[in-house]
């Protein structure tokens, strides 16, 4: 399956498909009762942030990854999502590889937040060079703690 999809930089017309994938993926979130990012945000991100999409052989969006720049001159890796039917097939790994190569090329350090109880995600992020920086209690709201992890860009020659 790993060769049945392609990774490319998102363009503004991709925002509706990415937002639909986000809504579907969000249903599995521990805090799914809260609103996921809306179409308006995805429209802006597709044009002004680092967004890559995975498309299947039929042109359907089956994955996406997003990092946006912050005023602290560091990127926030905000989302990575893969269609449930394709998880474990290499889509997420290729999305990560593509995004992190782009960040390394522009010397872009990045950070992310993750549920501190999500050991699988933490181990995945560590494999990509993220290290734990701090635990922030009530990051989003009471009882919704987040572990902040950071990754320094690797010098690309």
C-alpha cells in the first residue's frame, strides 16, 4: 500500500477535503465533544502554513499534516491525521518525513502538544527527534493536560 499514494504540498483548493478528514479523525479524540478546526482555518493553513496531503490513486485525500509558524519563530506541528482504513500502511510516516525534511531545509524548529497518557504517540514523536519539554496542566481546559515536546531542525547542507 505504501506506493499507492502520493505526498504533495497542499494548495488552497485542498481545504475542504482536509477539513472533512479532520472532522472524521476528531471523532476518536478523547475530547471529541469540542469543536475541531473548521474549514475557515484549513483554508488559511493550506495557503500560508506547511501543509502536506497524502492522496490515494483515485485522488482522494487520505492524510494530512500541518505545521504553522508562530511569533516565536518556531513552527507548531498542530495536526497529523490518516484515514482509519490506511493507518499502519506508511502514510503517516511519509507525511512526517516530508514535513520534517521541509522544516530542516528552512532550519525550522518545531513543537507539538500531546496527551501525556498517549504513550504510543509520545514514542512515535520521540522517534522523529522530539524531546519532552514540559507538562502543562490544564493546557486547554481543566483536566486536559498536555505534554509539550520540541524538535530542533537538523542542519541540511
